[in-house]
C-alpha cells in the first residue's frame, strides 16, 4: 500500500480496545452484530480482537472474518504481540477473511523496555524485523505498532520503524498509549517520522491514542495535517481508562471542516470529495448499538451522538434555529442518521414488518432469534400504544444479552409501599435446567430484588452503579437500567429495558451476573499488561 491512500482510512478498534472498557465485555453474538454494523458504516479496517487472549476471542475474530470479511467488505484485523504464538493464532483467526491483516506490536519507550519487557534496545531491534517477517509469511498486510510511541526516544523509534518496514510492514502505527501527548507534540512526532525514516514512503502512517487528557481527537486531527492517513478509533470513544479517540467526532470533524483539511491531502480547498469512506448516516445507529450492547450509556453532552447534541435550551438559540438552523447548528442531524421516526407497527403487525424495520436499524435476526424478538415486540405492543425505533433497539439488546446465559430470569414479584417492608420474590433457572425461587427483603424494591438474586447465584459481588433512564418520552416509556458489578477488581455490566423498571433492574442484574460468571471461567489475557513470552 502506498504511503498516501488518497484519503483518511478509518481503523475501528471498538471490538478490541473498546471492549477493554471496564464492564464492557461482549459475547460472540454481540461482537458479530457490531462488526456487521461497522461494515455498513463503511470502516476500512475492523480490529476484531486479540485471538491469543482466549478461545472466546479467537472464535469471535474467526467468526467475524467468516461473516463480515467479504471481498468488498472491510479488512479484518487481529492484534498480536511480537511473538510467534500470538502471530500464528492471529493468522489462523483472520484466515477466513478475503482481506486480512495481522497487527503486531512491541514497546519502544525506555520505561516499557526497562520495567515491562526487561529488554535492551538492541534486543527490540532484533525482535521487530523477525516477527514482522514471520507475520508477513501468513498475510500480505502487516501493521506494526511502536507501543508507547509518545514517550519513546524518536531516534530509536525511527530505527525500529525502518526495520519494521524493511521486513514487510505496510502500516506503521504510532500510539499515544497513555494519552500523554498534546496536539503540537503529536503533530511534531508524525512530522519527524516522515522526515527521518528513509523508507517511510512504503507504509501508511497510522495513529492510535487514548483520551486521558481529553486530547485524543485533537491529536489525531493534527496528525492528519502531518501525513497520518489511518486513524484508529472506537464508537462513542470507549476503551481503556478514559477511552480512545472517538470515531464519530473524527469523521464529522473531517466532514464539516473539509475545506480546512483538503489542502493537507493535496486537494483543492473547495473539493467535495469525502475525506473518509464512512457512511455518515449510519453513525447514530452504530452509536446506539454499541451503547446498548455494552451497557455503556452515552453522556447527554457527548459531541455528535449525545442526546443534547442537537437540542437548544436558550431562547436566543431557539429563536435563531427556528429562523435558520445554520445560525446555531453546524451539522444537519440527518447527516448522522438521526431522525424522530415513529414506526406504524402495533399488535396486529406481522413478523415481516418487524424484521424489515429491524434490518433498517442494522439488525439481522433469523429463526429463533427473530421469533423471540417478535414475541417480545407483541408483548410490548399490548402494553404500549406507540412503538418507536428506540423500543425495538431495546428489545434486540435485551435478547442478545440473554443468549448463552448461565442464568435466566423466569419471574419477579415485589411488594412495597408506605409502611411496608419492600419484599421481592424471584425465580431463576440455571443452565442445567434447575429452577429456584427465593424471597428477600431490602431497603427498596430494587434492593430486595438484588438481594434475592445474590442469594440464588451466590457469587460475591459489589454493586457499584445503578442507573435508570427513559428510552423515549411519555408515561408509557420503557425504562433502561444499567448495572455494574465489581468482583475481584473487575467490572461487569448488565443492561435491560422494560416498561416496569423493577423488572428491567432484575434482568439487568441477571445479565451482569451472567457476564461475571462467564468472566470467571474465561479470564482473558490483557495484550498490554501481559508479559512478553520468551521467543
């Protein structure tokens, strides 16, 4: 691949780095649903996971490669440390994809070399070309990352990059691993690489960054000005610690300020050619899907996709918008696919109509999955006069979280009121078919439900977050509940929606418990914290 592909490539790492957000673990079906939507969104590369981390991660990457990695689809990428075991596992996992990439990395900062790798610079300079060449023996498309590039000695990093490209790397990633850089520094770093690495013209420069100082998007946009042509980002900016650079913010910044960035890509200022290949009208539904499946709510004031992004409270602003939306809006909400579409579906609607609308929203359900979602739709239609797209999203999100569950909620009943002790009776079934019922008291109905569930499951945990919000407006709106549990320092999230918020709370708690139990049985290997095996 040439140094400059003529536009900015979007490398989405929601399914790899994004999943490292505390409590954001996804099951295989959820990962596949997100990957399919990312393909509709038009991302150039999907980093589907870290195959060596666990059998579950390997299976997820392989299934995404099989189902999403068509010849006209995105490149399917897997992450691998610079070891033969990691690289071989990655090669096997991405093999079903028509277009596949191995992304291998090794730290280049002295602090990582001394305290994490315990290796000298000379040893790193020997490992990098050997492992890049090994990866190149499996695939034609190899990306190499200089982990902690932002704190690396530039002169040493130039040597590492030159060696990686000579060994066959066609993309060089420069990560601000700890979110330490400022835009000026990050731009200068990319500029220095362009000026001092002799064979840099044979590779695309990519950037990856974390948002610890809230500068990730600004850093990336500055990097574009100095020749970076691939941006590694996540939906809603989720990821390790404070998250990653936000895909929707980057794409829309390049879209809205196209005339500013065009000259840096060698174009005329007035060129209307898109800078990325992203289908912007898919942004909002992708954001909602990731939020629903991870249980990580989007903050109301989040740029581009937040609930308040296109809301106007000030009277002066409202007056201006009513006269001309351009007075206070720089983005047409329809550009990101945001509509107030209220579908005319009710309890007399058939499966075909429901399936068609779900497909428009980015969900493809078949067989039992469609039957279950349709049954839930009919149940909701009996209780709610008007069904919205958000209601359908909540239905699918609930269903997906309950797939391959260790426990299923069969029933919940609460008794509470003035001068009454809140009491909950909960019935739960386990994966082996056993059903048990427990009654418990609490400080309120939700607490009573949680106490009962903990008695049934008997897995120690600490409830660290409980949030409720309305899916739509109105007294009959579904309530979305997000719950996070902590167990041995790890967070596990659960998400559910129902017109009865107590039932939603019970289901969210069960979903979180299922993730917890699954996590105990399949502890993943963290790609950055894990020690480097002996080669």
